[in-house]
């Protein structure tokens, strides 16, 4: 029976008390199998954090600005990313096969931006994820969306298949136009994704109580970038996310739509891995880009 009152009253997240790691650096992953841990260790550095570069937007919206030529715009950024998030079509067609970058491969899809986006299906066989040398697969979950239940089933199907071959699943909270990105909604979506088996969750940042979203989610929370923001605002969001306990960023447009994407991804790394504050990261962007501000 639904307990909406209990949901509204959930407040004791003990945000000041870190989750025990039980001897493994990735949150909630200490009891997983060896192969799964190896793959998670490629994505999450020894500090338990990651900078993922997301460029899978074409799977539902075609050639987005900055992604017109992935071979020219994205491939050169690889050395600064801890993991690359894209589609199998782009990895196979546009990336060199001799690199060892961890790949997080899009595994759901179906509708284009012209249709109802929650109408997705599983769009990748786990055997092909293995052939691609995937370190993880990613699936969209539309909590509160028209096809909520099917999107959950897409995820649990991939989790079950992934458990068989040691490939972790990144559950992505897809927030529909009519839903509010507040801590209650994001807390609901991230917790559902983790409880139903995903080994990591991608979600949006929210100003209020984001630390409660993170504390209430037993696996790593990775923050999506969203639409391009001014440099200081994007780095501020990255900083606040990390301060709230997020395990990293999975940014796309805020990196590849910049005048200097390479400077931006390095500034984000500074925040995630090197403890830079916002002013230091903004200065790093300015220096590395040769004085650019956008
Ligand atoms: C959409 O759901 C895709 O997973 C994108 O990869 C994701 O939104 C991250 O890209 P951006 O930082 O541009 O929002």
C-alpha cells in the first residue's frame, strides 16, 4: 500500500554520516562480483569519482550542436574523460578501436524528439555490449512518465542480463516536461533505480536538499549537465554536486558546446578530482582556453 505520508516525512537521511564502503571504493558495490568491480573501477577512479563525457544525444535528437562530427569534436576529448557515454553506432563508426577508454553504452531507445520520449524499449543486446568491450550500459528510466513501468522493465531486464556477464547498468532519471526536478522527485527516481538493481544512477542536480537525494541512494549518483550554462554556473553546479556527495558528473552540452571543450572538461576534472573551488576552476578554464569566457 502506498504510504504518501511516510514519503513526505522521510527526513532522517543522516547526510553527515558517510555510507560505509566495506573495502571497495565504489559506493554500494563491495558485494558485487570480480568482473563487475573491475568494470566499475575503470569508470570510478580511486577517489570513488568519475568525469563522464556524454554524447549520446543523437539517439533521439539527431545531430545536436557540438556533435555534428563526433570524430572531430569528441574523439580528441577522450584523454580527459574517465568514461565515454555514447551509442554503439557512434563508437563503432567514429572511434578508433585501439583505445582503452571505458565505454558506457546507451542501451535504450525508440522514440525521436518528435514523439513521446518515454516510449522506449531495450535497444541493445547484452551480447553486443560484451562484443563492444562495454564497461557499463545506460538506460533511461521515466519515473512519472507515460511509459514509466516499461522503462523500469527495460532497466531490470538489462540489470538481469548484465549480472550474467558482469556489466553494470547506469539508470538515467529522465525528467518529463511536466515534472518538477526537486529533491522529492529526484529522491524517488534515484532510489527506485537503485532498489531495482542498477549499480549507478545518473540524475539532475537540484538546489534544495540534493545531499538528501545522494544520501538516500545506496549507489553512486552521477550528475547530468543539462543545457549549456555560463561557465561559472556550470562549474558551480559541478562543485555543489560534489560537495553534496555526488560521485561525479556526466556532462555533455556544457562541455562539447563550449568554445574550448578541452579546457572545460579539464576544469570539471579539477572540481571532481583535484578539489578546486568554483573560482579556481573558472580561472583554470580561462587559462587553458587562452582567455575565453564561454
Ligand atoms: C540524455 O538523457 C542523455 O543521457 C545525455 O547524455 C545526458 O542528458 C547528458 O547530457 P547533457 O549534459 O548535455 O544533459
